[in-house]
């Protein structure tokens, strides 16, 4: 199954978490000082917030993405991304409290698309410093 991924850069994690908790009707699945994430089933979305002061730029859309469940889907989306434009395979990486295999594409407007498979969730580990997302990769 594929899941849409939306990543926003925000001025205030607490203020934004309060807003999105009300909008989604539940608390985030992951909450850190510089990061929050909800895995929603309806609509099916992996929704992440990154604090601007964590090095992710200005408030607004950070990037979009497609999260897949297996290697075959990942290979299919990698091939599709290569066919329609620039694509860079990042490979295995630890970012945003998860270990993932990912690649990056850009649409004609320059909007970044992360294509990834999460291999392991690390959000239950000991408190991690803000640089857990040094490039705004979530």
C-alpha cells in the first residue's frame, strides 16, 4: 500500500501540534521538541512537522512524498521518477526518527518528492538531538 507523505516546516512545534491535533482529532504518533508526525488512515497520509529552527528553511511546504511498503514498489516508483525527470537515490539513511531507504525527485516547479520505504522506526529510542533531521529530510 502506498501512503502520501506531507512535510511542513513550522515556526512553532507546540502551536502547530495543538492545531493539527484538533484538526485530525488525535495526538501525534511521534512528538519531539523539533518534530511531530501523525500516521493517519483516513485520509491515508504520513504527515510530518519540522521546526524551522531545526534547519529546514522557512515556514510552509517542505516536501511531498510517497511511502511504500516493499522493495518492489520502491523500485517501481524509482523507475517512474527517473522517467519523468531528475532523480537522486539516497539509499539507506537515518532521519526523522526512522531508518529508511529513499530517493528524491523534483517536479517541474521544483517541489521535492521523497520516495521511500521505512525499514525501522526509531522514535521510541532515547531523546535525540534536533539534528536528527539535519537536512529537513522528514
